[in-house]
C-alpha cells in the first residue's frame, strides 16, 4: 500500500461523507422533505473515492442517476449539493437540476445523468478535449451494470479505442438495474467485452477500497501516458432501493443486512488501517464526528435556504438568444 | 358502472387484448421485474406498477423484461410487428426516445409507404410523459409534438381512465404504429370504466363541456384543468366549450373547427413547449380554416420555451395551470377588434 497517512485520512473522510450524506438524504426523503427521484450510492463509496482520489484538476468524470457519491469524491461542495437536492436557489445548479442532474464542471464533474448510458459518449468527448489540447487530463465514465448494456456505452468503447482516448470506463455492478439482476441482463462478461474491443479489462471487489485504488492508479496512469482506454468492472451492492420508495421485494432475504455486516467498505477500511496500525481509532472517530456535523449543517442550511423565484424560470436556457 | 383508475384501465386493456389475441406481447424494462433476482418475481410491473400482474397471467414468454437497451428492444418490437406479432413495447419515459428514435421514425413509421403498401407494422409504444413529479428536465417532457410531426405514426393522449382503456385497445388492434402517451400524474385518477373491452376510434375528439362564449381545445392532463376552468366560469354565466382532441395524429379537425366557429373565441391548451407544438398546429389550423368566424385572436396556453426545472417552486410556475387557462379565457372574452 502506497497511500500516505494524509491520503488514508482523506479517503476515509470522503467515504464517510458520502455515506452520511446518503443516509441523511434517505431520512429526509422518508420525512417528505425531498421531492423527485432520488437514487442513493450508500454501499458503493469505495468506487467513487478509489478512482477520484487519483484525479487532478482538469480531469473529468461523468456520472449516472446515482451520482451523489461521484460528486463528493470529485470535490463538489457538499452544502451546495444538499441545497440542490432540496431544490433551492443556492443549490449547485440553482435548483434547476436536482439529484439526477447535479453537476459542477469547474470541479470536472460533468453531471449525474437521467439517461442511462448518457455518460460514456460524453466522456469520450472530454477525453478528446484533453488529447487535443494536450492537457494531460483523463476522463472517467461511471456506468451501472444496466448502463453497460446500452448501445451508447458499447459504441464508446469502440470510439475510445480507435481514437486512443484517455478514457476509462468504470462499470459499477451493484447486482441490479432497478429490479433486474445483472447476472441475467449482461450477456458475456464485462472484462470479456473489453477484450472484444482490444481494451484492457479488470475485475475488482468494490467493497475493498484498496483494491479499487490500486486498479484505478494503473488505468489512470496508462490513460495519462497515452496508453488509451481501459475498463474496470467493480462489483459490490447498493444498500437502499433503486430509488427512494422502492420496496426491494426482488432482493434476497437478509441480503442487505448481511452485506452491511460483512462487506461494508467503511468497516473493511477501518479494520484494515487499524490492524496495520496505520491510523488510530480516535482519528477516524473524529472524522466521523466532523462529517456528521458537516451534514447536519448542510441539511439545516438547505432547509432554510430560499427557493428560486419566478425570475429564475427562464434564465440559462441559452448563453444568448438572438 | 365500476370506477377504475387510469392505471387499472390500462392494465385491463392490456390483459383483455392479450387474452383475445396470442400475438399480443409486452416488452420493456422491468415490465414484470425481478428477472434473475433472488426475491419476488413480478416485483415491479413497471416503475409505477401499471403492468403488474400480467406476467403471472401470461408468462415470461409474452411479458418480456428487457436489458436497458432501448434501441435494440424498441427496434425488435418494430421488427416483430412487421413480421407477425402485435407487440406493446414500453418506453418507460418518453424522454428516453432519443436513445431509440431511428427505429421508430425511420423504420416503423415509413415501412408501409417505402414498401409500396406491402408492410403492416401493428406496434404500440406505451410511454410516460408530463411534468409535475419533480422529476426534472430528462423525466418530465411531453414531446408528443415530435411524434405527431412524423407521417406514418399515430399518437394517442388519453385524458382519463375511460379513454385510456378504449384508446389503448384501439391502438393494439390498429395496424399502424401508435405512440400511446400516459401522463404520469394521472395514474391514480378514477373514472367509470366498463368491464368489457371497447374501442374509441382515433381522430374523434370528445366535447367534455359545452358553452357559447369560449372554446378551449386541450389534450392529455390539460383537459382536466380546462374542465375545472369551465365549471368555475359556468357559475359566472360564462359558457365554455372544452374539446379533448384525444389523438394528435390523426386530428379531428372537424370538431376543432366547428367548436371554434361556434364561439369565435379560442384558447388552445398544451402542456408542451410552444414552438412547433400541437397547440401552434391547432392555432394555425383555426386561423386558416375558420378565420371568418373568429372574434379574437387564438390564444395558446403552454409551458415556456425552456426545459422542465427540478425545483418545485419553479416547476409549479412552469406547468400551465387552471389559473393561467382562466386568465386566457378572460382575455379572449375581453378582446374586441377595433373596426
Ligand atoms: C435511457 C434510459 N432508460 C431507462 C432509464 C430508467 N432507469 C433509470 S436507472 C435504471 C437502472 C439502471 O441500472 P444500472 O445501470 O445498473 O445503475 P444502478 O441504478 O444500479 O446504479 C433504469 C432502467 C433511464 N433513466 N434512461
Ligand atoms: Mg446496477
């Protein structure tokens, strides 16, 4: 493991922030305080953080409908994110996008996406920009197992390969697309698909932050050095329903509690760093407390923030319109 | 007559047509749900439970869950339709049409014409549309005008549970491709719906209110708003006729022109954007064919030329409301041409 102490603390803080953010959004949704379609990332934190920790300014990611975790890992402001999800004027997108369209291009976050398979072509474009302008940047498309079957995704593999783009496709396989099992819906294997396009492919346990971090470093470095695209198949699970309000009757009995007890990425991380005496428990506990305070504050501020007003309805349809 | 929701009416139409004709099949993402999953089968019945119960009754061979690959499965429905099945494919939200439009407008819509009348494509695409769910820009659009624009497609837009059942059965029995629009905010709305199958012919508008002063032409969910306005204004002795066009293609131009001529004052209400819309199409029709009867310019009430916003505060301002419709009615009433 080549993570410094600071990096370890940072990784833990990011994963804890995502978890606490999602748990709070879940509570607030249950209480009727958050409108619309909300898809939570709890259980999947190691993927967003394991990849995004290797990214620099000028690198881009494109996310999915399940986008809060990617936003946080890429450095989006948590308080503005919460305000966005509450539909407030101070939100990251002025309340116009909401959970499914949360974005911050200045941070290299090209948006959550309401269209499954919307991200991979966009990432080819971001990678093309980096290549053309010689920025040394890379771009990562996070794609669900369901999204991996979309034509746009498969076409993007081909384009990224023939143009030798600094693009990375991260297939986040949480076992389901809505209620449909990935084991049924995905023909062949993700890694086999990559091979079909002549792209290096990897499979990794997404509960294990360190495993993700290792693979991420390799594929991002390759892309940065001009070695072209890679694909990583990350396997894990989501803790909440497909969207908030999903009764999850399609899941196995005890599936979620068992995963939370045995394969939780935060617990595994904590055990690992404590056993190896890399960090001590008090430091991690302090991060937990600080994150809880941050989320409390973000939520209270989001609730108190003003709604957009009529004057905002028709702004930003165009840059200019004449 | 039994009361049923819009959701139940659609489910019943599908079930009865599948019972009647073994060539009718359903396909779509999670139309049953639970495919390959360890828990319950038929776990979803579509995201809002509209097709629930159909898979247990007809089996996985006639109710097909699909991977998320609209281009392939909508295209497969087109190909199956032209070779002997009568598929009802679900495009979960109409906003996703961008992924699969070629198969609809270049393939399904054009076979019959391009092949010199030799093809039949009895396909139905059921799809959810409309704002009001706080579902933001990519899950709230109407988009029916885009399908209406394409020769070869038929477009139905039921405004209530009764029409939903009759129009859907008609769509399934129709030999041309039909895009069937279901408003996501109407699934729980009830109406009297007969138990037995029945059809409502395409291109026949319904006059849902009658009055002498103003004519409102509306479609989809906007019909309900228009009816509310008509009922309210009736108390002030303002007579409002409401026309529910029911299908945008074919369009019942006769009823539109007759009712427009009767009052000479027309408001067209459309939840979609104003440009190149069904509303502007109808307004143009009236301007061309009923000009001599008009006492005021035709007024359109539509959403603005902007995407659908997420924030509830903005979305409520965005959607054409009964208040906006009422104001438009008063405006056309107050208009008097200077000689
Ligand atoms: C083009 C398109 N088709 C369908 C949907 C509806 N939908 C939203 S999320 C989803 C499942 C996505 O599954 P997956 O890619 O595995 O991501 P996960 O939800 O598991 O994170 C579906 C079918 C959509 N938003 N866009
Ligand atoms: Mg998934």
